[in-house]
């Protein structure tokens, strides 16, 4: 089952540009990947340029088959080739789902009612909020065992 999330960038005027992410939206998934691999404005803006995504990888990557079922590759071979790449609905499956603009954090969250986690980057730090919780707080650094 998917843990949906929304990822946004806070513009200078407080407005937000955002995308939807279908898989692994929890802190240990999308949250940790954003903190480790999308930790500057340029990388975040490049991510948002992809539009909505199926899964967030350690890198943006390049256009690739949307899933192993669209190739002759085994699941392991597909993962070896593309597993660290972000998989985007537009770039990799040809759908029209660009980033969206919102007036503020309330409008951002209101649009993604099916999301469990919300992530915002302001050019300095990542913050997050969970569905049903009113406030954004700093994204914690997770210690790997």
C-alpha cells in the first residue's frame, strides 16, 4: 500500500510550488531521501520540474521505463539499472501532471487530502507535517542502524 506525500518549495512570497509522490512518503522514505539528496534549492527545483512522481530516488536520473513490466528486464535487473532514479509520471510515462502553485501552506495541504505527509523546503531547511497535525516542524535526521 502506498504512503502518499506532497513535496513543495516555499517561494520568496510564501507561495508554494509542489508535486505529489505516490510511494514511501513516510519520514524514513521520502523524508530521509529529501534530507540526504535534495538539500539545496537547485536540486529541489529540478525535482519539481519533473511534476508528480511515482517514487523519489536518490537522484533525478534520466527518462527510463516506468516499471520492470514495461521491459524485458527482471525486477532485479530493472532495480540495478534504475533503482536510484526518481520515477516521474510525466517524463517516464508520458502523463501531463506538472507541479502546481498554491497561495500558502494551507492551500498546499488542502489540495493533497489523500497525502499522509507534507514536505516543504524554504531554501534553508526541510520541514514536514503529518495528516491531521496542524504544524510543520523541522525534518529530523534519522540515524541508520
